[in-house]
C-alpha cells in the first residue's frame, strides 16, 4: 500500500467544528437508480436520521451492518443524491486509500449520540 502524505496542520478550533457522533444503524435500504448508494436509517439517541452511503459496490451484503454502531459526521448540510437527501456522513476507514472500507466503530457499545473528540 502506498501511504498518503499527512494533510496540512489545522487548529484545535477547526477540529472542534466537526461534530462526530456514534449512531446505531437500524436499516439499510437500496436507493433505486443508484449503482453505489444505500440509505441508512441511523439512531442517534434523541433522534433518527437518514444517511446515504456508497456501500453497494464495497460490500457483498450491505445489510450486514444493521445493528452495528459507527461514527457519523453530523453537521454537514443536507445533501441530495440520486433524488434522496442525506443528513450526515458515515465515517469509514479505507475508502480514500483504495482498500475495502470498514466501519469506524467503538471498542464497546456506548450510548447513541455520544460525541467523538
């Protein structure tokens, strides 16, 4: 594997702007007409959100992540893709490096909505 260079420095204040939280994936549904996207129903404790993720080509069975906790970026503006709105971003590991992505998960279960940082 070829390692990417470390990105330029940011301030602690920049990092504190990113709201990353734990959510439990409740549902995984196909997005009609999309080759890549699935729609995740995610429980964040005090509310649920729909998050679109490009998992169709990364996993033989995207539904295998139902019931798993993972990290999500919460404070991105809603984004419409393939006619559906995503209310966050799944924070996975590996995609940018060209390897099969894996979920960024806590070492043990924590309350949904818990913040990373």
